[in-house]
């Protein structure tokens, strides 16, 4: 147990210390998130939460021996984490448009697929198998980019993105604990307790936000860490578990893209049509909005643990049910309310 307790405790203390320093030390004005019509905060707030998680991950990995020579792939993985943290930081400073973001993310994910040894000759999702290597690489690349950007969509209110990340990493950790895989479990504990330290400073009124540096780093970790250590089949990898756990991200993004295109807006146009904004419009307090979305994510995570006992059509039916109740129904209710008010 000490193998897990010390990294967890250290990463928590380090993140708390780093957060305290960032709250006291003045940062560049480019790293502040300024209020606007589509944002809910009213005072400029530093976007330095990503630094906390990144510093804690790197220092804890070095201190507790995760960067040994026999873990060479993890060393490369940390370098890729640094790449995505840096891309997010550049976006925080220069406010990149979506084209630059997508191009940089495609390059970064392509590097991940080239550097980290992953057998994608066959992808398995429930009973569905795809054995077309070039198509598998394309599907995995698109899914990773989708998760990275979808996670960023949920970084709109205090504590939501960080809480979701904890659910994802905790689910991964439980999964690998069952497989008696020590290294990924230790990594997930470091991440969980680093994020907990950040959340102390992200509670309302927030002293800092995650920023794109944090959301892009965590989005990359959420999407790629289960692929790096995922359950293997005879050939290739089984993606059922990580896809089910993160499906709330993809469902929300699919709805937003469809809705924006339907209204002749860019799919990447920033607005206040996100699920958390909608729930706030129902006069639900910030903390309860977070609890609702986190609870839905936990339910999906629990179902993912039983995915081996579920048939493909059962998984699809469950996902469609969640999509209807969590993503679509609140919007239908809100649209009816607005229509009645206008009449």
C-alpha cells in the first residue's frame, strides 16, 4: 500500500503548494481568462490549473521511479504530455483558431501513434471487430482528437472538468487494479490527487481555472492512457471499456456539432449551448450541475465494467438511452419553456 500512498500524498501536497504559489505570484496578463457574455465569471481569473497537474505529474513520476530505463515507453509518453500541455499553453496565450488547434492536435496524436507501441491491427468493440489497419489508425486518431476537444467543452464551470477527469482516472485505476497492473494504477493515483489539489483552488469563487493547457493535457491523458495499457485480445486491442466510460464526452460533442450546423454556425463556434450552461439556466446551482453530470458519468463507468457481459445491441441501446435522457431531454424541456415564455 505504501507504494500507492506516498505518490498519492506527495502529488496532493505538491499540487496544493503549486496552487498556493500560483495564487500569490503574479502571472502574465495573457494567462488570465477575462469575463465575456458567454462566461459565468465576473473578474479576470488566471488559467494556471494546467501547470499544477503537469508539474505534479512530472515531479512525482521522477521521484517515485516511474521514469526508469525499463519504463522507456512511459518516458516517451511524458514527453508527449509535455507537447500537449505546451500546445494548450500556446493556445491560452495566443488564442489559436480551431484550424491551428486541429492541425497541432493531429500532429501530436500522430506522434503518439508512431512512438508508443500499440497494436491497432485489430480493434474490438463488444462483438464488433475491425481488421483494417489503416482504418483502425484513422478511427483511433479521430477518437483521441474527439475526446481531447470534447473534454475541453466541459471546462466551462468551476470543478466540472476536474471532477470528470477524476471519475475517468478512478475508473481506469479500478480496472487496472483488477488486472494487477501496478504502473498505470500508480500513474492514475498521481493524476487523481494532483487534480484534487487543483480543485481546492477551482471551487466557487474560483482562484484559478484549468485553462487550455490543463484541458488539453488531461484530454490527451484521458484518451490515450487506456489505449497505452488497454486490455489486449489475441491480436489488437479492445476499446470497449474506455469508449463506454468517455461516451458522455462524445455524445455531448455530437449534439453540439449537429445543433450548430443545423443553425448554420461553425461546429467550433463558442457559445452557451453546452449541457452545463443549460442546467445553469434551469437555476440549478453550480455544485449541483457538477453532481448531475458526474453522477451520469459514474453510471456509464459502472456499466463499462459489465461490458463483457453485454451484447453489442445492448450497449448501443444503453448509450442511446443516456443520450436521450442526459443530452437531449433537458434541451427539449428548455426549448419548450422558452417557447411558452415567448407566447
